[in-house]
C-alpha cells in the first residue's frame, strides 16, 4: 500500500489499484518537488539491468524547438511475449544532450498476456534516473479516470476490428511542465524542474517499437513486435502509427521534418510507410522475431 492511500480497489481483471491523496502521490518525494504546487488542466486538447539488447524500429525526426509529438497508435495484444521480454510501441522525445523525456505507450511484459498502459522518464539517458509510471518520484498524475500500468481493453486483433490510442505530449509554456494526453484527456505531467535541457525544448522525437532481447537459449528472442506480422501485411494485420506530427512554437501541428528510418534487425522486425489520403505521415512496423530468417 502506497503512502497516502485512501482506498484500495481490486478490478475484475485481478489488478489492485491504490487510490492516493493527490497531494501525497509519489511525485512529491522527489527532492526537486518538495514545494511543488500541482498544476491542473481541464481544457481538452483539440487536435534492462542484465546483458540485454534492445531491438528498435523507429522514426526519428529532428526539428528546431518543437514542443509536442503526437500520433495515433493501435491498441493491441502481442500474441507471444516470453517471460522477461518486453514488446511495446511508443512515442518519445528528447534533447540531443541525452536528456530524455518519458516514452508513453503500451506494452506486453512478463508473459502475462495483457496489454498495459505505461510511461517512463529519465533525465540522464537511463543511466541513474527515472522509472516506470509512478514507481519513483517524478510524474505528477492529475486524472482520476486512468491508472498508469493498468490493463488496456479492448485491444486490436489480427484480421479483426482495430482500436487506436491517441498520445500527445505538450509543453505548457507558462509552467514549463510537459503534459501527457491520451485520447485527448490530460493524464498528468512531468514537471520541467526534473529535467535539464529538455526543460527548455525538445529537438528529437521518436515513434516506433522496441523489443527487449536477452538472447535466451543462444538465439534471438521469439517475442513478437506489434501484431507479430511484418508491415507488408498492412492495415488490420500489422501494427501502425497514424498521423504522426509535432506542434511548433506557434501552436500549429506540423508534419515531422528530416525523418530517418532506423531498423536494427530487418529480418526480425521491419517498417514501411503507409499512405492514407489526407491523413499525414503513417507507417506500419513489427515482425515475428525468432525464425529461420531471424536466427
């Protein structure tokens, strides 16, 4: 039970959630947030510790003083995820000086076969700071409607109905806080004071997927990325990001500039552009992992 817990709820899926006094949430144990005053928003936006390898499929975009990455990603359940191996689509932004903001998204972890909402933050490129969700002080949650780390339902299924999640990270100019929105609802924020160069602006945004691969049994992990199918299978079968973009200093949504595709192991996971008429820049990505072509 967390400090400040006023009520504990057990959901139908077996998850246990502690309802915490908003003024006693873990964020305020951070030394830089001892005198922090919670910022509230009601306006709805319109628009590994062991030796492991992370295999990524990313779009990287560099821009000047961009403030807000945005994109629509599918909500899906990875068909197969071995214990201690993770698969997740995510959007993140950072300053090139290794000052990394949180990548929110959803993941399948530890073989439990559940898709979970998550955030992560770090201020020194994962060396000594940061954590998932509210495990350590940092992220200030303001909503009572969404629980970070909770299972997400419904999820997309191969060849069936597809469900999407809209994720936006936007900076409040007056406070310097970085707000997280999901489905146009404010979830909470990372106070600008916990970051270094990112407290000013971001210069890089990544969209894509990541697999944690420990090469168990001497071969590539069989953990699948996305739906477990390659991007060539397209909509309804492959994982996708739709209408990615960022908000400039004037508040205008822009298509990403200087996009670079970064795929670490194409025989295992790959990426290709998608074309939706009038729907901005989109792409499919993912793959099956271990196979004859991915030893």
